[in-house]
C-alpha cells in the first residue's frame, strides 16, 4: 500500500470521527451547559473554576465543619460543673467526652466502606439530621435524675452524635468533587473547623448564662437542623456507576506500608492535640500569668493554624509528590516543638515564656503540615498501588482517616491526663517527642526504600522500549 493511500484512509477516518461528534447534539449541549455554569470563585487569592454543584457542596461543608466544631467545644465552659452537680465523677465526665470519638473510631470505616452503596447524599444529609436531633435532645438531659441515669443518657446522646458525624465522610466528598484541589479545600474546611473550636466555648458560655443548660443545645441543634433542610433541598447526589459493585475490603489497604506510616503520622497529630488540652493550662501556672494572658497564649497556635492552612493546602496540591516529605518535615518540627514546650530535661533549658511560645507556635504550624495533606497523601498512595480514584476508594480512605484521627483524639487526653498525673508534664511530653522521632525514623526508612525502588526500576527499564514490544522483531 502506498503512502498516498494510507494518508487518504486516515483523512477519511478523521472526517468520520468529526461527523460522529457533530451528530451528537445532546452531548455537545451538555458540555456547553456545564461550561456556562462554571464560574471563577476566589478563595484567599486563589481562583478556581467551579460549577453550581461544587459551589453548593463546599458552602454546605463549610457550615457543617463550623457548626460541628462549635458544638464539640461549647461543652467546656459549663458542662463539667453541671455534671458534678449531677453527682458525676471526673472519670465519668471523661467517658462522656470520649464516647463521641469512640463511636467515630468504630463506625467511620463501616460507612466509608459502604459509601457507594448508601450514596453521598444519603449519608451526609442523614448525618446532619441525626446530629441536629441528638444535640436538641441533649438539652433536655437536665430533667434526668442525678447519678447513673444522667450518666447513661449523656453517653447515649453523645454516641448518637458520633453516629451522625461518622456518616459525614466530608473528605470523601471533597475528594470526589475537587479531585485536583483536595488539600486546598481540606485546608479551607479546617479554617472553619478552627473557627468553630475557637468560638464554640464563647457561644456556649454566653448562651448558658443567658438561658441556662438547655439554650446552648437548642440553639446549636436548631442551626444544624436548618443546615439539614438546606442540604435536603440542594445537596447533590452522584454515583460512579448505575450497577452496584462489591465493596472494597480494608485489609488490602492496611497491607500497604506507606499507607500505614501515613496513618501513624495522622494518629500522632491527633494524639498530640489531645495531649495538650487537659494539662497545658496547669503547665503555665508557674509563669504567674493572668487568665486573659493564658487565653491569648492558648489561642495563638489556633490562629497560626488557621492562617497557614490555605498556603499549606495550595503547596500540597501544586507539589503532590512532595507531600510525603512535607509530612515528614512537619513530624520533625512537632518533635522539636514538644521538646521546647516542657522543656525536655535533657536540654537543660529553663522553663520560661519565650521557649514555651517558640515550641507552642511550632506545634501549631506542624499540625497544619500533618493534618492538611494527610487525606490527599493516603488517597495518592492508594491510587499508586492500583486502586481507582473513585467513590469506593475515596470512601474507604476517608473512613480510615476519620477512624485513625478519632483514635488519636481519644488516646491523647488519656495520656495528657492520667500519664501526666503519674510522671509529670515534662517526662510525658518527652515521651511524645520520642514517639514523633520514632515515627519520623520509620517514615524516613520507607521513603528511602521507595526512592531506591524507583531508581532501580528506572535504571533497568528502557524508556524507549514499551513493555508490550516483542522481544524479536523483523
């Protein structure tokens, strides 16, 4: 066959392809409609092209993160004293707070595994309904008899709230609707999460003083119910396929070494946050600071976290292959920071406000470097190991992330309370330093191992010869 004959055949094929595409006006109109719906939205100086569905989704998630964090933290100013008046011990109060995290730890993997079966819309909207109802009902618990009955009903309400939160799987939603900007939008949601944690105690104390025990829960439950109504009307639903598929098992995921190491770093991040909460205020007593000074000092890492998260998310999305190194660097910063917060006995440093603030601000910065890229890195590792970046994988990874984070949030206060009482804050924080260092050493080992494997594979693979090429050619 001559060259002219081949060229004519190719030209005819191109004409047929173009004609077939032009004869599909429905597909063309759908694409035009999608493009027309897309608009540029500016978040912290970064422009994104978003359609209506994506915009509604991220706005609903912002409200969800803010209200959930505000509810979680509004207990602090008044509930412990109310519980003591109801004849509960400090141990029982701790169990009530911990039940929330325990339920999320248990149920998040289940809902993540079955995300495609239930659907994004059903889980998110249903979780909002359960959250709002359980928070509203918590306001009536002051009617319960003192003692064991009040304790049991508090546990039940907190457990039901944990069920609703575990159904949210917010990171899977972000991964599905914003696959190329996961870290940035996770950082955006974490800003609202941080704002909720900061404002929650203020809201709780103000509403408690204004209307007693019930008003904080009625107000927060009411706002969440309004968010439920909005989500019921506008939250989109999507499935990757019309035919049901078999759920992915979590066991193969847990056999991937890099994924396990990343989960370990996420666990240490959550544990360290929980560690400082019950004991950091008592640690500052020798400095003879006023309550207002302590409040501003404790708020400083949160403000640094909120300010730095958009930049961290932007960098992680732009340099996806460097997220693992970024998490390692943040782990080392966390270890150094905890060494300065106490400070460690082996450093022979005098405890003063300067060394404490250096460590505490470094700790706030390291939290952003571990929490923001965590989900994106887990999803990247899963896809590199052959899993499709679809709803099933996103659901499993989101469930694992939420479960591990909740386990760290559950263990952290125990370490920060019980262990500090036994051995003191300095030695306990030294243990946290060594835990971070051990995690960093394990991460370095696997990073070097992976880099060596990639170098060896590239060295002995001829890039000019595809794998499908025959060994013998004419």
